C-alpha cells in the first residue's frame, strides 16, 4: 500500500518498475498492482489524466481483481480509489 502523504516519492519508483516490466518478466498481476498504486499516486498529486490511464490499464490487465473493482469508481468519476490493502495480488 502506498502512503498517500508520500505519493510524489513513489511515482518515479513505480514508473521505473513499469518501464522494466518486460525485461524483468513482471507478471500481469504485479503489473496491475503497480499500475493501481501509480494511479493512486497520480490522483493524490492532481494528475487525473495519468491516473485514468493507469486505472484503465488495471481494468484491462486484471479485470476481475479487487484492484479493478476499486479502479471502477475512479474511472467513472464518482469517487476516489481506495489504497490497496497490500502490494500482493
């Protein structure tokens, strides 16, 4: 789970993880979790467009997951997504 008070600090780390995903063979579940948390970080920093891109990717990567379910409200604009309970899928 990301610390919403340190969202700006985690953005570069998560972006790096995702740029290395193919080379490191990051599984789709872990990629979805990273994208979900990156979306939360973007939201907390005011980057709604970037957040929507990440939440949309979560929905495509792992549609039946709790991360996809939490991303739905953020995509529809009804409310902000909740932090993940853990980094494990």
